């Protein structure tokens, strides 16, 4: 056997490098043999603060409801933003519904605010 012995099939936690064909670990970002990148490095700015769909949906619905009664200029856009985040990252239909609810909250709150001031 040679000093550098190569396996013919990778283990379950290994794969072939798409560039040089060397067997590498699945978690490897860069092939140690040829230097080709296989995965993007983890984001340094990502501190795990991304909210889940349920959190965005809850915040959006609560903000939208509050926006109908108090400070529609603040809570309406918050609800619309949460709806946008749900739409973009999780569920398009639910996100669109929350987005529209936020805009309706904004519009209705401003409309009724103007009516009460006149």
C-alpha cells in the first residue's frame, strides 16, 4: 500500500469534492486538497436573532389591532413590516394577509383620527 491511501467510497459523513474528486467531510467549507469552496462561510452578523414565522405573525397581528385604536402611524407600518417578513421568508399568503391588515390599520386609524379632530 502507498503512503497516501485513498478510500474508494466516502463514509456517511463524507462526500467527493466537486472539483478534484478527493473525499472530504460534508461539513467542510473548503476542500483541503484543491482549495475550492463548497459552502458559504457562516454569516458573522447572524447572531440568531431572526424571528420565527409565529413571532412575526403575532407581532404583526397585535400591532395591526393596536393600530386601529392607538398610533396608527407607528403600529400600522410595524404590522406591514411583519407581514412582509412572513411573506418573504415563510408563507406568502399569510404574510400578504398580515401586510394588508397592517396597511388597513394604518389607513383606518388615520381616517378615524382625522374624523375625530374635525
